[in-house]
């Protein structure tokens, strides 16, 4: 145990986050054999196996590895906090940030915005997790999260990031080949796509029958991106976020004043991480980009706007 030090934990954290010795090596600026050797030395020092290793899955945390991850993550936070406190604001941002997000928002909005952030802050590495389920801040799956629902009580800092709207969309080919839609009553004669009800990760996603009662969907998916691409085939209608559908000229908004759903995104972080300068900077940047893009998020514009990180 006397050989356990912060440098050992840096190697452990890099491998735990990337699941590959080669990827961890690139992140740390060393050879991959050095990473593998340091992990073995750490396992020897602790007298346990931290990773299950396979060619297919790479380095997967064992139960003991998951336990150490919580401690190592906390040590990293403390080290960076101390470093930032004494380094002052004159130094450039550095470190790693993992941000979880809903799938559509992550892929269609966050990805281009974060690419701009990363280009400016070259010493910050980012993991974007756009997944069709919630990520857990308490389990340290991410440092920040953008969710559909207000976070539960706990050691979190959170704010409402923005409102956004969803509308009913279909292709021009679909509309030209089917019965005309002049009112919501006409929608009962049309095909729809929806979420798989019992697998939806939030009740906020179950808006089809609340918005258009008594219609059924023959094609369902847990993924809003799958629904988006299916709608582009011109065989069914889908309620989609405006920030996804409006920029695509192939999709037409149907009854935009009658079929409209308003939802919210919440931005949250663990309380201990929120004080870090890299987290605070990204937090402020995301709020600024969301504010600048309210027309896109609410379906009033097809243009994405950018702000200086």
C-alpha cells in the first residue's frame, strides 16, 4: 500500500474511462506498454484485480475496480481543485469532462457545440454520452448531465437549461400520397411512430397519445434518432424535437399550432465538481449556447448559432 500514489491512480482512471490501454496511453502521452505495466503494478500494490481484460471488450472494471474508481475520482477532484486554487485564472483550462445527455439533444445539438468548445480549450478532453437512458451522477457515470426531468434531491447543483418544442413531422411525399390533414381529427387515418411504452426511460417521452388521443403506432423504437430516420422514409408521421427536424427540408411540420409539445432540459453536476473551473466554464458555455439557440429549440428557426466558449 505504500506504493499507492496519485500517479498510479491517473493511469487507472484513464484506463477505466477509455477501456483501452492504447486510448489511455494517447490521453496520457505515454506508450501503451507503460499503461499496462502501471496498471499491473497498481493491482499488485492493492493485492487485487481491477480489470477483466479481453480482446473484444478491452479493460472492464471488476467489482474492486468499481470501488477504487469512486475513490480515485474523488482524489482527482481534490487534486484538480487544489491545483486550480493555486494556479489561478491565468492558466488555460485542462482536465477531463464527461457529459451525459439525452440521445437526440446530444447528437444533434451538443456534439457540434462541444466540438467548438474543444477546439478552443485544447487541454480539455471531453466524453459525450448521448444515450436513450439516464446517466447516473451519483455512480460517477458522468461529471455533468442534461436530462428531461429535474434531478432528484442529493449533492447536486442543477438549473433549467432551456425549453424546447416538439411538433408533428412527415415528408412531402407522405403528405402528397395520403388523405389531406386539415385538423387533428384527420390524423386518425394516418400512420405514426412512437416510443416503446414500457421501455421509455422517462414519462416525459410518452406524448403521442396525450397530444393526439386514440391513435396507434405500428413502428415503435426506444430511440428518437431511429424515429427520425424512419420518418424520412415517408411512410409514417412522428412527433420529433424541432431542433432535429426543422433544419431538414425533407420534413414538414404538420398542424404546427395544434400539435405542439413543450418540454425542458435540466443541466446538473455533482456539487463537488461544479466548483472546478473547467466544469464551471463548460456549464456557462452550455447555458449561453442554449440561450442563443432558443429560436432553433422552439422551432422558430432552422439555423444553429454559436457563441465563443
